[in-house]
C-alpha cells in the first residue's frame, strides 16, 4: 500500500486586509493612511495594526508589513499616481 505524502508546510499569512488611501510626509517621518472596511488607520514604521500586522517600513512606493503570527513580510504597493 502506498501512502501519499502529507504537505506539512505551514500556511502563509492571509492577504493583506488594508487598502491604501493616502500618505503624508511631515519632513520627520512618512505616514500612510489605510482603510480596512469602514475602519481608518494612520500608520508609521514600528506601529502594530490590529495586533497582527507590524509596519516595518514605508517608502514612496509601498509599505512593508510583518504578519506577526507567521513572521512573514508582506508589501502593500501604492497605486500609481496620475497627474
């Protein structure tokens, strides 16, 4: 009898639940505005959102999160700006 191997790879984090709303740079730090459903967030590097996602870095193009339960990093890329 042959037994198929079981995939024991840990499940990755869920898709990021946030959407990009806007950003602001006050010359001291970059802040981003995010939304999750009807909830609004102002996020800065080092902050934790919903006790699950830590903001690792904010650049001009994306915000990098760490999904704390898995330790996996995820990026939310900002939409292209139209002039």
